[in-house]
């Protein structure tokens, strides 16, 4: 549960970051990290279009640079965009100036007020600086679709077990989630489950 739904102690590390939206509203917020890439992002967009769902894509700047067509597709279909650094770097492994500069490079391609740190963490000084420029978006439920240890059925079960009002749900339009089949199995079934449970789908 520590990974799928972070406890209050982890949330307290980033007190002004957003982990969950309104707990009184029966709505969820689908998010996708690490794209855009041609192998996965168009498929995700087609699934979302099939179910008339809008989502938020936290994009890696270098992937935007390398795959402008997929980036254009996300924008044209009306989804929300977020910054996920230029090179998907870990905050604790970089100096504050280098990390902040890497995040800023994404602004060459997108203008957004949303930021999500890769791997779900960053140094406090990095967080403190970025929160003055962005809404820091974390998660209330990470599906773990990227994990080789997870079977597709387990990814879907994570959604069913941990979702609640206001959940920010994290999937990945990445090869890690695609190559193990987790995303293909869990995403459409998760949308169907959530809709059957009465959840509305919103963007951040």
C-alpha cells in the first residue's frame, strides 16, 4: 500500500503538493507519465477517445522533442499537459540548479502550470522553488503498470482496491507498462469499472 496509495507521512513531506482532489466529489483524475512515444501514446489516446475520457499527460521534454507528432495528437484531442522534467531525472541525484534547469527546459515546448516529479520525489529545496511556479501534482493511486513484478490483473486490482473520491490515478504511456501487457489490459477495464462505480472523469 505504501506505493499504491502513499500514507500521510509521505504526503507531509510535500505539504502544498496535490495528492488528491475533492474527497466529497465522486470523480477521478486519470494521469499518464513519461510520454509521448509513438509505440504507446496513440493507443492510449484511442482508448480515451473510445470512452470519451479526458486525462492529464505529464510529459518528458526530450520525448516531446523526439516525437512531435504524438505530442500534437495529445494537444489536439484536448487533454491536459504537465511537466515531467526534460530527461526524467531523479531529484535526489541532481543539484538544485541542475534539476530546476532541467525542469525549465520543458517550457521550450509546453506552457503548463502542472509539474510532477519523476519517481514521485524531489529534494525539499527543489520542491520549495518549483511550488512557486507550478501546481505540484503527486498521486493518490499509482497503478504500478510499469512493474515487471505486476501481472495485468494485479494492476487492475490496484485500481479497484484503492480508488476513492478525488483519486489522482497514475498510469504510464511508456514501454515499461506496454511491454509487459499491463497497460493494454488494465486501462480499458479500469475505465469501465470506474464508470460502473459512478465516477466522473476530470482533468487537473
